[in-house]
C-alpha cells in the first residue's frame, strides 16, 4: 500500500513499482490521515513545479497508474 503525501521524501520516479499496488490518495485540503500513513508500506509524491500547490485527485491517480503500468512491464 502506497500513500501519496506532499511531504514524502521519495518521488514517484524514485520508487520501484511492483505488479500489484494499492494507492491511497487524500483530498486536496487534508491529504491522507496520519493513521493511514502509518499503515502504508511507503509514502511517495508526484514531482510538480514550485508554483503548483496540489493536483486534482483524478489527475494524481492517473499519473500514479501510468507510472505503475509503464515501469512494471
């Protein structure tokens, strides 16, 4: 289980994706709960320009699924 977190130390491209993953994404205002972060295997973030504060959850999910699909083949 991988949690997205703006404060994560690893970016998506630095994480080794496996064939089977569960992504947990939070809402733009509050993100993922601390309890869910503690249960996760790792926390990652999507690289963004400094001017971009956050992404729509649908866009973030699409980026993560694309990364997982293209790197697990």
